[in-house]
C-alpha cells in the first residue's frame, strides 16, 4: 500500500501495571502476607504486544487514550521510550488512566484492574484515516474495552477493505457472558489469540484443540494459549500444536500472552506458515516469563531464534 507508514497499528487500552512478585501464597481476607518484589511498568495487553513487536524489528504506532494525569504521562513516555509512535494517542482531561495490580505466586497470577479510560476509549476517539496507516491492526482485551468493542466489527471490516490484516486478543470477561458480539468481530479477524480459559469459556468446549477448531469456524486463524501446556492453533482447516519449554524458570507471567502474540504476528507478517508462526509465538511467551514485566524480556529476533534453535523448534 502506497500510504503505509507502519508495520502494525496497536489500538486499544492503556494502563500501568503494578506487579508484586514472590508471594508464597494467595492473599486472603484479614491477613497480611509478605512479597519479595514490586515493580511499576507499562501495562495493557495491546501496549505490551506493541512493545514486543518493536523488539522484533517492526515499526509500530499506537492509537489509544489515557487520562491527563501522572499515570497517563508515564504510559505515553514508556511507549515512546520503547520505540512506539504515539501520534494517534490522546489524553482525556476529566478521566483517569487505568491501573492493573498483578499478584504473582506459584507460577500463576491474579489481576485486579481499575478500568479508567480503558472502558471509555471508543470509535469517536479514532481518526478513521489511521485504519489505513499500517499493514496490520492489533487489538487486545476485547472484553475489557466496553466502548470500543461496540464498533470493533466495523473497524476491522474497514481495515480489511483497505487491505489491512487484523488480530484480536480476548481478555477476561468478568460478567461471565463471553459474547458481546465477538463472533461478528471474528468474521473480520485474521488471528484470534484467547488464552485457554478464555477460549473454553467462549466456545463451551472442554479442550484447547476443540476450542481452537470451533473458533476457527469464525476467523482465519484461531490460536489458543495454554500456558505451561504450550499452545495450539486452527488455520486453513488444519490443527497445529506446540509445547512449552520445560527448562524456563517462571518469574512473572504478566504479559506472556502478549509476548506470544507479538511473536506470532511477526511470523504472520513475514509470511511464515501458521505452524511456524506458532513456534515464534511460543518462544516469545516462554522467554517473557523469565523476567518481571510483560515487555522487559530480550525478544530480539536473534535471541528468539537462538532459543528456538536450542530447543529444536527452528
């Protein structure tokens, strides 16, 4: 496309992550427990994926909204420091930037999110011209973005009309509905990236393979991220699967799925077949859990491919 400026336009929620690590047990009421570490870092599924796409050598712009507050300025600064173009971001003077508290213990985590601008970012905040500013559009946290999801089918359909490919991550639905028009959005989606729990909840299936194949009826490629059990994807009528790396020490799982998304999208934009894209995503996700923060791992293509080679995946 003659007017393409970026490889990827990341569109959606922006927030900070407050990450607590080293908990020996889950928190409980009326008790205080001790943690080993704390870190404030860039949050948001969409932003973490964007930051990792830059590490993989892609040019990335972000379209989103923060509050005009300290956290909002921190988020914008962090995006820019990570090489993400913020020309399409806005700051709302009367709103607050979202915040997620991530509690990590036993190789797993619990998340508590205050939505702020995550729940108000919508089509009215987007210049329609940006939909043709990149080769690919990625949106994370569909279920959290209560305003944006209303128009996402139209946004993705328009992107496809411009020849722009699309990808979507589900995020958690705390209402338990697991719908809100997501199947219509998937009809205009090239890659869908739910976690195991999300995929099973959306489809009502009992296995990752069955969920991927069911979701593959609605979108071009459905990828189900299964944590320590690896990942699978349904694409072109075929099912692919991969296993996690058993020798990786899990420190923080925050953003691991977003790192996975970045690796898969990198392969997709390079024109790799779905099975190879799955291995790039798997490698990025496995590397990510070895550090604190969802965008702090070394995900250079050289490092990712070295790890893949070392584990017999390339």
